[in-house]
């Protein structure tokens, strides 16, 4: 083996690295010096740690020039740090043998022992450090060095150019595929079957060709032609994982296809993210030379990112650090109304629609019992006439959710929604690549133009909306993938505008089995009303002129960043339902079923509605950061469900809107009177709850009681019960 030529710059850089590792220190609370990297090197020597993370802000404090050199030529300095740390470990150990903790350590111990006790007499006085120099440095190196630089500017995949080769870069993206963790060989050890000598082959790439003949001097001179056999227990392997990182939606220019980059994870960097995670990766941008026969033309080398730091942004929410002042104010009280107004404030009105979307963003609590799993995600279907901002609401939900996917019904096939079978170029095996529903696991999948989806593709949604899983049986791969996602969909009526004379299945052109899986089915009509149209037009012109909602200037809404942080904070809660409220939920469901049976209700009431009420009440409790669901949460859930039902009856809404609040409250009292029987009085609490579900205030109900009591139609007793005086 040819000896390396002397490089004065290399030796000078080694001195800089050694000076940093030896002399960099921080001060503890008592003012004592703590030599961070010297102590970590001691831990590496004792095998208490495997990785050393070198933070470039520490290097910059000690030597700014060295920090700039590491950023611009990181691969070179990885070798420098490895060499210096290995030398420091040998100094710490002295003439002691390495610590034995695995098979490779045992082989190293045996080699050093044999060299010491069975070697020639002229080698008896040679130190262990000199004897170990005959082995490849990668074989003896039992640690990993990574650079971490949080101050680097984040780049997109398409902004990384050829000028960044060898540099330390940071980028954010979505993990679209992650392979299994497999062993990657660094040094392959061989044993000769003739002279029993060991030969070593350092491997620097994904491919290598094993040597056939023994390179030992005795075998070559005697022409014994000894054959080499792999000694796997004496070789060194390291954990390896490959992921595909796709640039985020906001990083893709209009009309362009999202680009991907291959990221190689080694050692302790593996298993830090899964498919669908939003991650920030720092690493070295390197070329990957092709080997073997290649056709003429095309690229001469592929590129990849050798990861040095992987941060899973889904597991590290932004609120985990220093909370903003705005977020601290929100945590002090119930901010349900402000949060709802802050969702798409540029869109006029639709307050109850925004509240439903807010509950979908937070979600309920999953209930996993023996043999059964009940989903906690809330599915919402927005149906309405063209031009009522359905797509804008979906886009806003997509931006607010910490983890989400946005797609359209016509642009998504069943494979694009669930999973595609792809051939892994690394192993040649068939592997699954997740679709939109798999990538949105743990978040929200927004599907626009839901009614335009092909029937064959729509079948993939059924299992996801209720079971929260995707069953795959393709190309010999039979498995079940998690798709714990809430679906927020938008659809247009089949006849251009909603036809009240037809059923909801006919209006939206969706099967009843799919509609029953939606917790909210909300119709957003486009009705002609002079005053409402005037206010809407003034709002639109203001937003178009100033670029924001009028309430932004009055500080009546909160920022998107704070809203996203608060939603993440709410999702950490897991409230339980008070047993005393179970009777209220049961009575409400029975009443809904009775109304649906005795009326031409366009909304089919299934037993799934009981779970929908529980999910919505739990989500409402999460927004209060509470641990228990109270009665107000249940009543709000029932009110929103009644609002969704009433939205599907435009003709009835027009009649009710012409009525005064007092007349509307009396209509509710009369309805309760006929339903429960003429002989039973009406509880005031029941009347308040029923009026709240109809959008009638308690003050309007009290005015109604006072007015009709004065007329002798009804009367109220001391137990706050309402009695009709005439049939």
C-alpha cells in the first residue's frame, strides 16, 4: 500500500481540529469549565456513546475560519475529525486493549492479543497503537461524527445546484418513501484458506467486487493461489436507510412537478422519520458515481444527501419551545369564537361552517378497545353552489393543519390515493409507495371536486373514512397501512344548483354508504338577498384592495402561525366524557331518529351519528384545553349537527327566517308540546337546549314566554316548567 504524501495544509487543519476538540469549553452554573468534546471523546473511548455531534456554532465561537471551512467542504472534515478523535481515544486508552461489547470488538481484541503474544520478538516492544495501524482505520473506528448547523438557511430541493457539491446544506421536505434499515458494509474481512492470513477491503460505495486471490506475500511468492473467504463476523457493518425527500407544495413553482432527492441515513440517523413525515434534513450534498456498464449519454453521476441531522417536524411541534404572547393569551380562556373567526377571515360569513372545520382540524379522541377501534377523526363534506368559496376553505384548512395533503377528485386515481407498488432500485424488491391518504396519516386530507372522482377510485375512500386503514393486495404484497386521517371534501351539486325536491344522494351524486361516514354534510347555498349581497360585495372589494380582512386591523383575529400552534397544543389533550352526559346524548339521538322517521328529512340518520356527536363534543373540549367534556360541549355539537341538517332544507330555512325570534321560539315550544304529549309540562332547560340547536337565543325564548304568558297561552310554575293553558 502506497504511503500518503505529506500535505502541510492537511497537518495544519488537523492541528486546528485537535485544538478545538481539546480546548473548547462551556461554563456550568457554578462557573466551572466543562470541556464538552473532550468529555464526549472519553465516553466514546469507553463505548458509552456511539455518536458525536459537532455543533458548528461551537466551532464558530472557537474558530470562525474553521466553521466556514467545514460548511464549504464537510466531507473532508468528517475524515479529519474521525482521524483526530481516533488518535485521542488511543491516547486515553494507553496500552490497554479496547472494550469488548460486540463480536467486532472481540475480533479486534483477539487480533491485538495474538499480535502481542504470538508475534515475532522484534515486535514485542511495539505499542498497541503501532500494531493496530496495519488494520484499516474504518475497521477500528467504533464511533460516528455528525455536523449540526441550525443557522443554515433552509433550501428547497430544486435550489440545490452543482456548486453545492461537498457542502453542508439544509432542506425541508416530505418523506414519500423510506426503506427498511439494512446493514451496509464499510470494511469486508477475508480469510485465506491456504495461509490463514486476513485481508481487508474498505468499501466506499453501494457496490464492491470481492477479490479472488490472497494478497499475502507468502501466498504470492509460493504461488499457492490461496482463495479468500468472507469473514462476516470480522467485518464492519453500519445501519443504512434510504429515504426520498419531496419538496413541499409551497416550494413548487406554478406548473412544475415536485422534485425529489435521495437521502442516505447512516448509523444513529436511521429510524428518525417515516413515510409522510415533514422533516428538516441537514447533510452533505454528494455525487454518487455509477459503476458497471452504462449506456452512452445521460448523467455521469447521481446526487444524494448524506444526512447529518434529521428533525421530524411532526414530532417536534413549534409550541414545544418558547410560547408566543398571543398563544399564552389563548390558553387562559375559552377562545372558541375567536378561533373560528380566524379561519379564512377573508371569506365573508360562514361562521358555523368555519366552526365545523375547526373541530375537524382538532379532531376527537380515538377509542381503542379489545377487538374494536373507533375513530376520532371528523369527516366533513362541503356541498354548495359554484362560487361559495368551498375550494378556498379547503386550501386554508390544508395550510393550517400541521400535516395535510391536498388533492382533487378528478386528478387522483385509486393508486394515487392509497399506495402504488414500485420496484425498489436499491434492493430490486417490490415495495409500496404511499399515496395521498397514507402521507396524510395523522393529519387531514383535503379532496376537492369529490363528486368528480371515478366510482372505482372512490371505493378506496370507504375503508379510510371509518376504519382509518388501507388494505393492499397488489403484486403479492398483502398488508394493511394506517391512514388515520380526517377527510375534508368539497362537492358541487349534480344539477348545477341544489334541488330541494331531490334527496341528498341525488343532489351530490354520492352513495349513501359514503355519505353516512361524514360527520358533517353542510350545504352552502348561494341565495339572492339585496342586503347580504351588498355586504358581501363590500367585503370582497375591501379584501381585494387591502389584501386582508378588516378585522386584521382591529386585532380581532389571530395569526395563522399562532392558530397552527394552538391546534397542535389542543391535539395533545385526551378529554373524557362525564357519565352524566351519556343520557343527554342518547336522548338527542333518539329524538333525531324520530324526527327523521316522521318527516321528509333529506339526511339519513344512522347509528354513526352517536359517534359523531361524541367526536364533536370531544373536539370542542380540546379547544378549551379541558380534560372532561361538559354539557356545553355536547350542546354545541348538537347545535352544529342541527345546523348541518337545516342547511339541507333551503325552503324550510326561508320560512323560518321570515319569522321573528319570538315566533320561532314559540314554534319550538309547540313542537315539543306535540311530541311529548299534551299532559306533560315542558322543562325550561329542554326548551333552552332545543332553541339553541335552532339558533334561537335564550333571551328570545324568555321574551316569548313573557309575551305568551301575558296573553294567557302558556304559563310557568315555580319549578321552571312551561304549561300550555289551551289545546
